[in-house]
């Protein structure tokens, strides 16, 4: 996996607090910050929206959508909502690249 560099600026007090917490866990600053940032990102992406985001491959998404469309009485609202969610997720992904 390609590694990318992150550059951050923080006050001396913040860096000292991060280093203290990292040391308490037996981690270096980088590992601690990556773990903390990743946990926070997961929290935001899974619990901060009315409908938590779920990431699946295009193939899985298409399969779910096909199953919904074949239901005896598919809710047009549900199918439309899933299509809109996909567009929103795709837009968020593209903006993050």
C-alpha cells in the first residue's frame, strides 16, 4: 500500500499531551496519531449521520439494488434513496482523492 506523508502543526502543549498519551500506550507519536485519527474517522463515518455510511464494492451495491428492484412491491422511495446515497458516497470518495 502506498504511504503518504501528513504534515501537522500543533502547539507545544498539544504535542506534549499527545506524546504523553502515546507513551502511556507504549506507542510512538506517529502510531498513536494514526490510530486516533482512524478511530475518529470511523466514528464520524458510521455514527454522525442520520443514515450511517456503509462502504461496499460496486458489484455488491449493484446486487443489493437489483434485489430491491425485484421485490414483489419495491418501494420507489427506498430504491431512489439508495441511488442518491450511492451518488453522495461516490462524490465524497472523489473529493477525498
